């Protein structure tokens, strides 16, 4: 299962990642980080929907998103 990690201490809440996510997995959280920004979080009820496309991480101007992709099985034959 692919997944992402967000470094909330670096997030400035620009929400660009929420627009980039093709499955609308990301949203603005209700909490603030130490800098006073509302952070972004992955919807905890939909974590298994992450495709590992990394669009969110590529668009993040503060490089606070790390994507972990599920390894694909090698084709047999």
C-alpha cells in the first residue's frame, strides 16, 4: 500500500498538494503547527486510496511530503 508522510512542522498550509492529489486524499487539518499555519493531512479514513503518484510531493514548495510507493510484483512469464 502506497502512503505519504507530511512533515507538519515545515508545512505552510498552501494547499497546493490538495489540488494535485488525483484521489482527493489530502485536506486542511484543524490544527496549527509551531509557525501558526494550518497544516495539511491525509484523510485517515481513505489512506488506502493513495496511488503513490507523488503529485503532491512534486508540487509542494516546502518539500514536506515524502511518498512511499508499494513495490510492484515482477511479471512472470
